[in-house]
C-alpha cells in the first residue's frame, strides 16, 4: 500500500506545474493550530500576546489554504485590494491576532480569487461550521497521548467528517495542527495524497491551555 502511494505521488509530481493563478484551485484546507504548541515553538520567543496567561485559546485558525490535488498555490497576483487594519483585527478572535490574518491573506487568500472581505468571511464560515471538542478547553496540564486521539475527538464531535477528510500534524514531538479538507463550497471532502499524512506518534505532547 505504501509503495502504491509513493508511485502515485511520483507520477503526479512529474506532471507540469500549474500556473499560480488567483481563483484556480481544487479545494480548501482549513488549518487549526493548537495555540499553546505554537507558543512553545514560536510565540514565546516573540513575546506574542497570543501566549499571555489566561487567554484560554485551544485550536485557533492558522489559515484557509487553496489547494491543488497535489501541492498548492501561494503568493498569487490579484487585482483585489489588501484588507484594512480594522478588517484583519476583526479576525483576531479566531486567529489569535491581526498579524496572522494579514499574512494569511497575502500568502493564501490572494490565491482564492476572492476579495479580502469575502475571503475572511469564507474563512469564518468554515471555522463556525466546525465543532471544536469542548474537552480541549479542560487541558490544564501537559498530556502525553497517541496523536490519533485528537483526530478521534474531532470525528466524534463532527459526525459529518470521515478519517480521510482530516489529518493531525506534529512538530518537535508536540501536537501542532488539525487540518480539514473542504470543497470550494466548504463541504468536507477527501484530502489530497500530499495532505493526508497523519502524525503517528504514540507519545505526542498536548501542551496545556494557557
């Protein structure tokens, strides 16, 4: 099975690269970051306000990324205007801060072919349609667990999802992100072969909510 998957990826990678044209993509990837893990890996060194004690952040939006069936576009050219500071600040409640919202627009949002306002609205609709398992808000101390436990919790809280539509990633031994594959209409769909790469650590660390 692993050999067949490898051959499939090699065949796809040999195909001509697609032009990175705004609006030309196959599906979305909604990426949710475990906030305290991001803080441990990146945010603490920046003294980022997202990491202040008492924020109570669990899984927050990292981004909504246009994807090809293999690979993804980034930094596309677009005629759409950049969002205002007020528009990026309005995303802080689900993204942890305004800086991330603007960065995600520049790298990924422009490739959606949407206006900044429509892109942020689409991102929020995708997030609001998902049920974050409430148990995660109760993580008051670091836990060691099989990464598959995280996926199972999301599947239980979101009956419309199936295992081939969601993946959990790890970094430096920490649970890092939960990623969900969505159609352009934001319905769950099967992930591309290059996306559905679950973290297989049996002893991943889920850091405590701050």
